[in-house]
């Protein structure tokens, strides 16, 4: 058995427009997501990254190709409703707008929504809700109404609602796009912790480069195809390639790249974190002094 | 005549604004605030959530009335005659956060024309303004006859911004115009606003919490902290005091932090750097200086 | 501003009425309403009015708040009273000025009617709306009505709809505020012109509001499906409701009260 939680082979999907023409958004995609990993999916709007997320959760059905999620072949025509139900429990999803995914008027009631749908015993739900609240650091807000919370807090409640279903993998579909910097930081910190401590596989769809830097692996999508797929270090060293598909690179990466290519500094191509860059520049700078 | 050409300035004088007066939820959003936005430039108004930015935006064009104090448009209180407040709204345009929610017309062109249509202008003038605004906001002619609801998120945003630009306001206030867009979309929107200002030479206030963006697109930055101006000046002035930004809950550009780390590592680069370009030049300069001895 | 409207008027607290089981409260309110309408003599009415104030006291909600709520129905009460005074005929004529005839019975009916309305409003607001959170109320209703499922009445679905409505009312109110402001900023005028013009001026508010509500509904439906929602079948609940001694004490007290009022009907 493979260690992939999501596995796609020649996956294709297109939207049908009103006049009947098909608009391909996912073209021949082949990849595998390892269980327990933290993968960022980058791409500008319309690159197909959100469609990919919806395919993984069976909100959309592929046109052709194979897609196995949590060991279930979602292209299998004999799939029962229970199979889909099971798959959705294992693969949680957090969306962009925090307002449009909370159901109840009290935080803890909302978190209980998923487990209640699964038919879990009341005592067990209570335990899971408390655990989930703790995991997102929102215990003190258990009895609040979602409308009293900030965007970042609402999004953490949405995450808690998914955690309470004990998923193997969570897909974040631009979940930080509508948040302010403080909210984004809160949510990113929560996501990282879930991955490291609970071993939940994280698929983070984003267009923030600094968020992608924190992943184990970065997949860059462009026009429905996989454009780059590597470690953040190797992806972000390809500055020109990223810029060609309308993506930014982190500022320090950009600077280091220019120093290396334009000014001929002796810096390795795969500098990722600013601490590494500082260290190398300081070394180069003090070496100049050494010659005199 | 010289006077007439000068771009309008707008200021708050000792303004206090309280929400839900007389209910248990009464709360002051702003307390005794005085500030001025210079005419003819782009000012980036920055502050963390809850610092009062959005309240200021709505005070500036008379959607909210100060509980105490005055809003001065070119030195005159906009609430002098409350009946004429709609005239103030034509002079001070406001683009809300996520403005695509305001689209309602059948076609893009008609939606952009809604604002100018309310101003009682001639059809000719309306057409001219709509065409102008569409160009600045980056709404291409192929979209004109489409329904605004079939556009992509970024296109909707541009149509909504064009709808306010078409009113040709002397002062244009935009609340987070690039929120939620991808990097390419952000650049297109902010670049368009800048080009618009450069041609119209009017006064623009952009509310944002993105230091990276404002450092590039604004002429001057105003930093708010709990409803008070904690710093005002050019990007260089502001980023010379980068430590302070952290205290008011704003994140500094990654490059600014990086330059500060270089200083700590014993490389004597100058403070106040906030773009990759200037950082590149500064690093080259300091290395060359040392090579020369 | 629209935001200032407090919906449902729930007033959080810790009184015995707050702690009652929502299901029990629904039964209690039914008993209470029956009692109010069973009363038909002065002694009963004094008792009914007194009971309303006892309930108010038990709820620990400021009297000012509850009595303030009566202001809204003042005109209805005054109108009913006037109708009763002038249109009721009886045996004891008090005033006779030309076409105006006022009978003692008319005044009695008017007073009874006012006492009924006041007790009804105070009783139902302190028993239900002020002391029960909307979510507890919906929950209580779903469970009280659960037996109707046998008759294929979609009790769970109605309750889910109520919950979602309650959840989204603040969001939609905020959104309406925002859209109105945005259109005002584009020069919309909602306050002048004739009825037709004003109605037309609302189009720029209504269209975006509907578009957004449908969009939200769409996203919410997907989010709910992703959280394994498939109707009430096989669903459990985290919070289990249990009747406590206080619930039965209140029930006993109210049943006794009803009995007294009914007995009094035969005495007078």
C-alpha cells in the first residue's frame, strides 16, 4: 500500500459554460500527496488550484483520469453515499469566507455540528469539542456567538469544527485570503501546529508566498497544469519562472537572487530564509575586510 | 486661478465618534482625533484592525457624522449645512472594502454610470467619465456589455472601483482596494490607482494594512494606533522607525526586517529601506565602499 | 443603524427561569396562556396580574426593560380599551350623553382586556424570549415537536432552517448596512421622491443583497456537506436536555395556579 493520502493520475476536469463549450481547468494532472506532509499549492486566480481542492472532496467529479483519496477511488461509479460520507470525514475542508461556513449561533454548538452529523455519542462529542477548542486556542470563547469574533477567530472556529471530526487531512482553500495580518498569523500558527503535533496532512492553497515558505513542499499550478513541484527551497530559487506565471517571490529571495545573478555575488541559488542570507552576506562582507 | 487648480485637502479636527449611543453597546471608535490629508498626493492610511481606519473613511465623506468635532474639506466643515451632505459625497468618493458587493446593474457600463447618473450630469459627460474611469480601473471594452455577475473576482473589483472613479471626486478614499486578490491582481489595481492619481492630480487616501504595498504605491504614509496618528511621513521616514511599527501591530516588510538583521550582523547598511530595489542598491553600495577601503 | 436592533431580546442571566429546560418552558407558556384566558372575574385578574409580576421578579430582568417593552403595544391596548368602553352594552348605565353610552360592564371588560394583554406580554417575554437563547428555543421546539416526525412533518429541517436564519440575521443586517452605505457613497438617495421613486431607489440595495445571500447559501451548503451533513437521519446531539427538580416545581406551581383560577370561576 502506498503512503499517499491523495493520488491523482492524468486527472482532467472542465467547467461547462452556458453555450455548451467545455472550459478545461485541470489538465492531465498527476501527483501524490504523502500522508502527514504539509503541502502548499500556489497559483494565481484561475490556475485551477481551488478546483483541485473541490475534486479531492467530491464536491466536483473529474471528467477523466484517476483520483484516489484516503484509499478510495473517487472515480469509481459504484461508490455509495456512505463512501462519500466517509471520505468527507477523513478529508476536511476550510474555505475562504469564515462567515459562510459557520452554522450555529454558539461557537461550541458549531464545532459539534460535524460530529453530530456523524452520529457520535453525546459524551464523546463533548470531549472532541473541548479538545478541538484547545487545539485552536479558543477555549475561552466556547459560549460566544460567532458574530462577536474577529475574522481570524472565526476561521479558527471553522478549523476546530473540522478537527472535531478527526480528519486525516485538511484542505485549506485560501483560508487566509480575507484576514488581516494578525488573523493570518493566528491561523498559520494553528495550521502548522496541527501538522506537526497531530500529524494531520495539510494542503494549503494560498497566494501568499510567505505562507508557502513554511510548507514541506510547494506545488505551483498554472493554467490547470503542475508548473513546479519541489521543496520550497528549490521552488523559490527559480525566481524568473515564478514571476513568469504572475507570482511574487519573497522579497529576501528576490534580493539574494538579484545579488547573485546581476551583481555576481558568490551566493548559493537556494537561499530560502533571511537568517541564511544574513549569514552569507555578513561572511562575504567581512571577508572583504580580511583581504586588506 | 492658481487656487482653483489646487487639489482638495481634508482634515479631522478634534473628532470623536461613538457607536450605538444610548445602548449598552456604546463604544468610542475614535476619541479626539485630529489629522490632515494633504492635497494632490496618495496617502497610505495604515493601522491594525480596530485602529479606527474604516470609521475615518466613512467620516470623510459624510456617511457617518462625528459625535463631536469637525470634518474640514478645504477648510470648511462638511456638516455646516446637513442638507448639502450629498454634495460632499460627490466631492469625496469612497470605495468600500470588497466593493464588488455593490454591483447591481444589468451591464458593466451601466453599473459604472450609476454614480455619475445620480449627479445630474449630461449624458455626454456621463459617457466621457465612464470611459475614463473604465480605462483607469483596467476594465477592458470587451467587458462593457457583460453582466457584472459573470465576471471574475478581480474584474468585479475593478468595475466597482471604476464606479466611484467615474464620479470624478476631488478626493478618493479606498478601503483595502486590493484585499483578497492574488499578487498580479494587487499590482494591477494599485498601479491603476496610482496612474489615475498622476493624471488627475487629485487627492487619494488608501487604507491598507499591507506595508509592502503602501511603501511602493503611496507618497506619504500615516500610521494609526488606537485612533491616533502615531507617525506621518514618507515611506523612508516611517521605515527608519521600523521597530515602532511592530508595537502598533503592523507587520514590517520582510526586506525592512532583513536590512535590520544585516545591521545587527555588522554590515553598516542604512535604515529606512523598504523595497527590494533600494535594498539591492544599498547592499551594492556598502560592499563597493568597503572594497575601495 | 440597523445594527442596533437586538433580535429576540434575549437577556443573558442566571435566574431560575433562565435555567429551566426550554421544552418545559414551552409547556409552561401554554399553561400560562390558558390560565390568562380562563380568568373571568376580578379576583382572578388580580391574581393573574400578580403572577406576571412574580415571574418578572423571578427572572431578575430589570423591570424597566420589560415595562419599556409594553410601550410598543400601548396604542393597541388603548384602542382595545376604547372599543370595549364605547361598544359594550350592559345593565348598569354610567354615562349617557346623546349617542355616547358607557356601561359599567364596558369599563370592566376594558380593564380585563388590558390586564390580559399586559400579563400575556410580561409572562411570555420573561418565560420565553428574555430568558431563553434563540438556539435553546429552537432546540426545545425541535424536541417538543419531534413526535410529529411520524406524520412526515420535517421537524428537523424546520429547526435547522431556524438555526441558520438566527445565525445569519446579524451577518445580513451588517451587510445591508454596508450596501446602503456604499450606494449612498455613489449618490443614491433613499429619502426623497414619491413612493415609486423611493421603491426604485431600493433596487441598488436589494439586488446586491439577494445576490450575496444566494452566494452565501451556496457556500454554506457546500461547507455543510463537507461537514457530513445529510439531514436529521442518524444525527446525534452534543447537548442533551434533562428535566430537573426545578422544572417540575415550576410546572406544579403553574398547574396549581391554573386550578385556583378555574375554581374561582365557579365561586364568583
